[in-house]
């Protein structure tokens, strides 16, 4: 550690000279931290003595979130250690080549993520697209300029030391051998919350929290091409080739007809509309290839996903060469060493940010920053649909969502923080992660100074106020707000609020439910069975049996659905009986309430939101 200055200089040279492309061989190439169970404390004690170092704050993960956390802690006076398994910084941005930023704007059109994110954003040119190697340089510059930060690259966490569910240290596997590092507070900024999971923090995977086990968004291998003729691409976009696109000097998005025309060759892969960006060396990146069925916490699954993505890239390039002007002479320039993994774990925290919080533009008393990006939920299977649940004005990220359950002296600041799977459709974006990382760094220093753990901090409004004040002084964006939200005063909003957490309501970028459109029998039955499946699997099996008994589940049932037919179906599914007057029976058992009496006074075709209301009433009545 005494040779830190020369070590830092060596790291800088290494970072600026590493190969740009190619999958890195060995254990450092993909996921980094394995998910093996911890060894017993006894086995640690029996090991040969290893060098030991003491820190106040230890940050695991050199992703942008971890950089923000380490810089923030260091600037607040903490002796800080930043660890990453890679040979450089930047994570997804610099190793996954995701070089386009998902930026949210507040109600006045201002970027909502400020502070350390804004500092880095200014360093790279204040644009939504950036050069990967230049971004990597600037991340490293931010870290090495802080005298309170010790940086360890190519370093893995071998073991976690726990004392009565409190993390006290880590055993690291470094290029110079094993080390024991003791810390007062720890911040897990790994993309998949690997340290939290290994330490015993409870979590869900994918959309497990809404009753969909083994359902998870796809990963992407960003495509890297050279010899793309940008002027011809712009002309193709303007001329509506493959649906057209918006093409600017360094970024393009569109060509929505590509998924309709292109036929993948690899199993469980597909492409979406193209997001295209340029690099300083002329290389073009394309975020479009989706690879399904990859477990982002498993190295072998990640490796297989990369190989599948590479093979599909070759096929997709042939398509682009033939069908999209500007790509006639394009060639593959290489492959990113890492996948863009959208979703794995969602840790359980003191407060789980919900889709209701996002839909209703909620402020939080312990706000540490804002989110404002649309809730973008990608398809979870090849035949599935991508959807935008809501496009919020803005919502607050609560400090409590960074405090995991059960394990002390630990914060989680990444896409795996305490967000529901649906809320994470917005909150998982990296700028929000950097906001959370910055807050975690400040919180760690306050926690140490006050000799309180993070859980105790969540109950102390004075300390939260101190946290917010320090963040504002660092340039963060925190202020109280209150806004209306979609359908706030609508008669049917209680039903929307009931079905939103199940992922059944999608309002799109315009926050429009098309409430006056008529609901078809198929749409009604599809949503009804999905609602039951996601709330009660046992009841679902019984209901599916009834569905098949009466010959339902027919996609050709596209005719509109009238009130009595809908109620008849609901009553049959509830108790297996048919009624001559479904309205009267539904009223008797409480499915028809005062609002329905006022809204649907005659047996007519029902609208989409009336169908939602009936489904919500069925769930409420069935569960009772």
C-alpha cells in the first residue's frame, strides 16, 4: 500500500493500453463475483495469516455507481477502498459498450440526476452518447484525483467476514495475493448485488415479486461495426427505409420494421428497433440484439449468452448489408467483453420502491434524488412484447431503498437496489444508480461519525436531513414536490392501482389507457387469468380447468364483451355456477359495487377500463 502512487500510475497506463475488443479470458471476463455460499468463519480463522488493511468505507464494484459512491465517501473525509474485478473502471458503460445514456428530466425540463453524475457528464461533453475509451479515462481520473481513495483492480472478493449479521471485513484475491480488508461500512455497487446476496440479504429474481418465477428481461450483446457510411444511413432514415429513423451526427434511433423483417438464426434471440451511436475511432455501436434465457448471476450462462450473441451478430450483419443503406461495406470490429444485463436480483430493503410510487410521482421524506425515466419493461420471452408502463413526471428515490434487510453496515447502490421489478424498469438506469451511489457514500460517513448503523439512520429524520443537506451542497438535486398523476380522479383508478403492481396496466409514453375503447372477450380473459396467476397459483390451476371446461382460451374471441357476459364468466369462475341474471347475483355477492351501478346501468359492451374494474373486483372478492 505504501507504493500507491506508482501503483496508480501503472493502473493508468494499463487502462489506456488494454485491448479495445475481445472477450477477456479467465475468471475476470464476465460476472466477476461468484455466488458460492460463504465459508464458515472457522475456516477463515484457520488460514495462514495474510496482510491486513483498515478502511472506513469499502466500495465493491467499479461500475459508475461504485465510482460515485467511492468519490462521494472520499470527499466527505472517509478513508475509502474501491474494488473491482476488471482491469479498469466503468463497468457496463466501458466493458458492455452501452454508450448511450438514459437521462430523465424533471417537470421543468432539467436533468434530474446531478452531483457526481453531472460532473462526469460534463467531462465527457454533456451529450447523451459518449466515446467508451474516453469515458473510461474520465472515470479513472475522477478516482485517482481523490487522495482518500485506494483503488484495487483485478481483485475479487473471496470471502465475507460476518459478525452477528454485520459485515466487518472482506478477504480479497488480488494480483499480489490475498488480503484481509477491514471496514466500518460497506457499499455494494456490483450490478447484481453479488456481495449483498452472498452475505445473506434476501432478494427476488426477475419478476418473481409479481408471481412470475424464472421470468427475466433479456440481455444484449452490443454490436460493434466499422466502415459504416453515416451519410447514407441518414438518407435511409429520412426516406423511411425499414420504417425510418431519426439520424443525428453521432446517434440514431428507429428503423422499427427491422424486427418484422429480420429472422434470427440462433435459438432464443431476436432484434428490436435500432439504437445506433458512433465512437471517436469511427466504430459504430448498435444496441438491438436481445438474447433470452441468460442467467446474469452465472458465469457459464453469461459465457453461453455471449457466444450466442456473437453468432447472431454475424447473421444480423449480413441482413444489414443487404437491407439498410450505409451498411453495405460494414464489418464486425470486435465484441464487447461483457453483456448488457438488464435484470437479475432485486434486493429486499427497508422500503421497496413500487410501481405505484413511480405512477403517482411520489416524493419521499428521505429522498436522496429523483428518477424521471419512462418505466421501460423489456420482453421476457422471444414472442413477448416490450412495454412502457408509465412515463412519470418525476419520483423520489428513498434512502431506505438502499438499506438491505437483515445485514448491517451495508448499502446497495445499483440497479439491484430495493426496487420492485416493475419500478426498476425506470430506476435501474445508470444515472439514477450514480445518484444512489453518491448518497450511499455520504450516508456511510454520517453513519460512522454518529456510530449508528444504516437501519437506525432510516428512523432518524435529523440525520436524513443532514444527508440531504450534504448532497445538495455537493450539487445533488433534492427538493419537495407534489404533482398529479394519470387518472388520479377517475372513477376506475382504484382498479388501476390494484392491477398496476401485477404488471397488467400499460399506459405507454403518453400515459394513455385508451379508456373508451371496447374490451374484447380475449383481452378480458387473458388479463383475468394473468391476474389470478400472479396472485394465487393454486387458485389459478382451478380456474384454468374451468376455462378449458367451457371452451375458453380461444384467441379468436375478439368480439366485444357485454356486461352480463363478463359478469357471468366471473361468477362461473368464482363458484362454478351459471346464473340467469348475472348482474343481480354479482350485486348480491359484492362484485357489483356503487361505482359499477352508476357506471354500467344497462347490459352493453364494456370499455377497457370497465373490464379492468371487473377484474379488480373479482380479485378482491375471490381472495376474500
